[in-house]
C-alpha cells in the first residue's frame, strides 16, 4: 500500500464510513479525473468498510442468537421456580391439615 501512496494520501486519513459521501462530492465538484485519483487512494478504506460492515452483521446475528438462548434458559429457570413455589404451597396446605387432624385427636383444635 505504501508503494501506491495510499497511506500518504489525504483520502487514506478519512474515516472509511464517510468515504462514500466524500467520493460522491469529489466526483460532483471536481470531475472524473479527480474522482479516479480519490478512488485509487482510498480503495483500501472502502474495502475495509465493506468487510467491517459484514463483520458487524455477523456479530449482531451471533449476539441475537445468544440472547435468544439466554432468554430461553431464564424462562426455564422461572418455570422451575414457579413449580417449586407451588409444590411448597401445596405441602404447606397439606401439613396444616395434618396438624389440625392431630390437634383434633388430642382435643386441641
């Protein structure tokens, strides 16, 4: 890249995300000759932007899938907790009945 002057050009210092707009303005204001020079000097940045965009899309898809997995695991835990609470409540009711029965035998209720 250094041999082509890419690293030393004005265009190589522009944030790659802004390059399409900059190149459009260069083409509109200065013609095809300057646009060609700008494209030649900034092509590495343009290519890196495309790759970065795809990389970010892949990361987003990965993280969305992870979030879905986490949400499913949380739902499973919450279901188990609800079942446990219901089981404890049911046991508690059953124990109260037994105590009343025992107290009834002893004449305490």
